[in-house]
C-alpha cells in the first residue's frame, strides 16, 4: 500500500515542518522557497516570513558563496548534487557565523524530464568538523613527532659509528620531548585557568566516574558547595542528584559524544543541608583530555532562578487579576488615543452588549452610550487627561434587544516618555441592579411618605373634630370618630411594624423561635379578622395530624400576609383556599384565590424589597414590604417561597419548610 496516497499533502507538510531533519523545497530559476521546515529555518536563523521569497532575497549572506550557483546548475541540468562537510557562512541572531553541513540538492523531475522542484535536505556537522580538527591537530602533532623520531633514527643509523653523535641526538630528542611535555602542561594549565576565570559558571568532569577535575567559584555558588568537592566523583560531591535525572543525562553524553543543552531546568541543590530549588540553563559538552584518550565533560551553566520565579510571579499575579475581574464581572478596556483603537477583555464586551468576536473602535464604543451622557463622558476623559487624575462616572446604554443597562467606569490616562497622553485605561462594571434598587428605594420613600401622611391627616382631623365636640353628650358621631381613629392607628402600626421588621432583617436580627406545633390548629385560628368580616369564606384542607418544628408566630404572619393579599388584590374571589401537605421531608402550605391573577412579568419581583406593583391596572396602598418580609422568614427556616398565577384565573402563593428539626 502506498502510504503517501493516504496522507493529506497539507498534513504531510505540517509533519515535515516539525521533522528534526532540515528540509526545504524550491521552484523556478529564481529558486523560490515553497516551504522550509523548522529545522531548516533554525539553520538559516530565519522565521517563516522567508517562505515565498526567492532564495537569494531570503539569504543574501550566501551571495558570494557557491550554493546559489550550484542550485541553478541543479535546476538547469536536473542532476542531483550532494556534498559533505561543506562550510557555510550564515547570519544567525544578527551575527555572521560559520557552520558545516552535509547536504543534498535533489532535482524532482516532471513527466517530461524537466526540473519541477528542488528538494534540499541538510544536516549540521559543525561539531563533527570541530572534532575532526581536534583529531587532525593531534594526528599532525603525532605525525610531526613521528617524523622527528624517524629523522632521529635515520640520523642514528647514519651516524651509528659515531657514538658521541648518537648520544647528542638522543639528548636533543629528550630536550624536545621535555619541551613538548611542558607545552602540554602549559596548555592544561591554560585550560584550567580558563575555567577558573570564566565569567560564567564552568566545571569539567573527568572520566566515566565524572570526577570533578576543575571548576570556578560561580559553579561552586550554583552547587552550594566548597572547593573540597575537587577530586570527588560527582555522585559524592552532589549526592542530592541521585534522585534527579542529571546523572543519567551525563552518562548518555559520555557514551554518545552528543552534547546536551538544558533550558530553565529545575534542580534541587542541598545548601547547608537545606534543599534549595534552582533553575538553570546549561550545556554538557564532551571533549578529549589533552594528552590522553580519556574524555572530559565540560559544563557551562547559568543560574536563571530569579528570572524564572519573577516570570512565574507575574503569571500568577495576572492569573489572580483575571480571576478577580471575572468574579466581579469587571471589564478592562484600553483606548489608544493616537489610533482610536481599543483592546478589551471579553467581560468589557459583554457589559456593553458586544459579541466576543467583534472588533470595537473608540467611536463604536461611544455610540453605545446614550446621547445625553456621551458628551459628559468625553468631557470627563478630557479633564482626566488634563489633570492626570482618576476619572469615575456612570452612563446608561441600550442593548440590541432594547433593554437599558447602567454601567460604572473608572480609570486613568497613561502618558509616553514625552509626557503626552497616549492611552486611557478603563474598568467597567454593570450597576443596573444597584440602579434599579436605588430607584425602588426612592419609590418606596415616596410611597411611605404618602401612605403615612394619609392616616395621620385623617387621624388628626378626627381628633380635632372630637376636641370640638368633647363637651357634648357622647353620641354616634363620637363613636364614629373613635372607630375611624383606631382604624388608621392600626394601619400606621402595621406600616411601622413592617419598617421595623425590614430594619431587623437588614441588621440580621430577625429572631426565629422554633417549637413543635400542630399546623392544622394554627391555620384554623389564623385570619379571624377575615372570618369576622363575614364577606370571605376561608377553606382549609390537609392532614390534620401534621406537626412542624418552626416559629409559629412567624409562620402565622406569612399565612396572614398571603390571605390579606388575596382579599386586597382579589376582592371578587369570596372563597380563599388554604391547603397544606407533606412532600417527602417537607411541608408545603399554599393560599389560593380565584381573582384577576398577576401578570407573568411581575412574578419574579414580587418578593423584592420595596417592590410595589399594580395588579390589573389598579393601584393599592402599602409599603411593598410584606412579601419581602415573608420571604426572609421562610429563608430563616431554610425553606422556599413562591407564587403561581395566571391572568384571569387567580393566584397561589406558597412556601415550603423542612418537616424535621434542623440544627441551627
């Protein structure tokens, strides 16, 4: 089976891109780079921006080198070219450097035998060339020494008859040998001095046991050790490495002669018997010891612990900031004053009703603010820039669905090195709920003022009238005025009690005193004021044996509120049903009327503080606190409260509380 037929070309190119074998493909006489994988780009010292360029434009440093001419010859002739150990001067990290490569320019021919592509594969052999140079130098030295010995031998044979001459030649040879030993010793000392005075941490490990042969103070600082480690096997010098991977890596480098590079590798070092975490960049490089076949491994290291920890700390801080922003639904935005472009977080977009994929300009952002507030917002930004201080304001926006949303923004301008404002940062939060609450509170205060004013006015008028007729004999008018006064005193008392209950709730002082009581008996005795009136018929149904552990007075208060609301808002429903039942380990109590019902859009707000709605277009007196207090009472019992209603059919207010005693 031909596996290539089953691999998508694009996926194949993607796979080749990550291949460790450097590969590139060219086309045309101008040698256009069709593709190059990561390994080839690393050789060139380039990024993927060179793909699509002509070879000579992408690598101008090769103009006076033979590669371009060779490529053109391969293109014209259709013949593959191979080379080994070839020098190339490439610009890597902005510096021209010499590298050595084995490479092949393979001509890919079309059906007519003409060159269609050139496949370029390459392998860097710089280290091999360097090793060969060392070997060549050593061989040359040995060859020179051999030639000297041969010359001495020839001279010895030629002057065999003259013993004195032979001895003189031997003395010369010994002197030369001693000189070579001294030169070798000097080179070894120079190598050790290079390590000791290196500006970076260096050490050399000798032989398969990795004897610490030489090292400088910087390496001792990284290891956290004293110079007493010299001459010790690395396993004894740093016993903490036994449980880490470094010794295994050293074994592999020693056996394969392949250097190893580590970047930001974590290592645990024992310093004064305290394990210390450090991060290192290092290289293990194998070399032959001068004058012998025993290998050394040269270590070059750099402690980057501070940089790594600082980067991690910045990452942690950014993560915590993102969590804080998300938890508070805070959006972050930044306006570039020179380009009017904006960058922003997803929450900033969501707060303003934008889609996450939308590109938002400053003008588009301003258009979300209602016109009456837009100019004010821009002026606040200008003043903040002039005064270099923090700005803070609120503005309303209209979403695409027509809903109004209030946002609060605060931030500060930023300046360039010349002192010119170049950007403005902003933190935005949604304060719609707070605005609605403030509005309800204002409405409540207005209603409370009105509701309290009416009974006080009537009570005052009644008392003034009673004062005028106090000397007359007691009659029907006296009784009527006293009855009216008591009625409005009760009304004010109810309102004051509601206010006191809300105050206790706000301060967390609502007292719940639980005891066992029979639910049926409590419901039979409740709402006697409704029964005495004779207009309404309370019908109670449920299991009369049910006992509950709760605050009887508070539960009675909730039921009375439900019944009073049925009387107030459903006056045409003369029958009011109270039903209670056991549901698993809970008790549900419901009060049902068959009045006008409540509009569906009002239901979610009925239990809110200060909420006072009209029903079927009619306005009723009250502070809008009764159902809120009921909800808090049920909440204190760890229960649930709700309402089901349909316009024209009536309403059912209900609550559920646990049946068994709960730990408080």
